[in-house]
């Protein structure tokens, strides 16, 4: 009896191994370097391409970066090269490419988030909050973002971020921030107001100015507000 059971068990194991070897599905293996691969299956073709996380980059550019067509065999698709080509697109910060069973490819992208327009005296760029120039633009593009100019302005981006976030929280419309002598900021607002900030403690000075009671001042007639001297405000009228 035991002899027959052993023979039956061996027979079952052989059948299971045969089924696994000839299985007609793509089997995914998750590798340590965060890439996906699949077993050779010449009968599985690319049927669909999904793209998620896309807001600004053109979908046509993503498809061009894929460089494969619906109907191509999945065993010839190099997802590492697809990812590299997608990551080279201007708006793309990072991407992941996955191929699922039944020939479905999913492309997941993370885009750069614009913070401002940077002007270097020759060209205009969109930059993220860290000052990274990720795409060159035309002068009149993306006018909903404020402009940053001036020598070494990107080196002082962290200080500027604090100023900008406070300005936005105060419902003020910033138009341009100019770095002066690599030391301090001049701020220009959409209502034609121009604020000159000091090199030191610029955020606290700006907060004090915004929260001050100005009942007797008509700011619509003021062009420049100079806050560079401690505890003093110099006004220049239009």
C-alpha cells in the first residue's frame, strides 16, 4: 500500500512540474532593483497601455517614449529602457513601468510641481520649490506663477519660499521677486506695490508690515515701501 502511495505522489509531482513549466501566463518576478520582468511567452502580446499620474506632460510624448506598438510580443519589451526614456521628458520627475498578465502595460508617473518662473536674463524656466529648472518656456507662458530674477536668486530659494508661503496665506498676489546684490529680496505685487526687504530677518519684517494697522494709509497711491531700516517704513508715492 505504501509503495503505491509513493508512486502516486511521484506521479502527482511530475504532473505539477509539467503544468508549471508549460503554463501560458506571464509570471512576474519582483527584483531587488525595483524592476519587473517576466518569463518568455511568445504568445502574449501587448494589448493595452495605461498611463496614470499625468497632468501636464503630453500623453503623446509618453506613447512615443514607449516605442512599442499594440500587438508586439511582451517578451521583447525592455521596460528599463522605457522608464529611462520617460524619465527624460521635461515634466517627469520619476516613473514606473509595469506589465501585467494578458498584455497590459501600466505607466505610473510623478510630475514636477511648478513653484515659479525663473528668468536668467536670457531664458525663462519653470522651477520647482527646490529651484530645479525642469522646462524652458516662453515669456508669456504660465502667467499664473510669479517670476524670480536676480543674481544667486536660486541659491536663496529656501528663504524666498518662507516669504512666498506667508504672502499667499495673506491673500496677496505676488508678481515678481528680485534678488538684490545676492543679499536681499525686492517683492513686486500685481497691484503695482513694490516692497524692499532687508537682508536679515526678512520674514519677520514682512509679517510685521502685513499685520500692522494701516487705517490712515491709502496704499493704492503708494508705489514703493522700503522696509530695509529696522523699525522704520519709508513710503514713496506714485
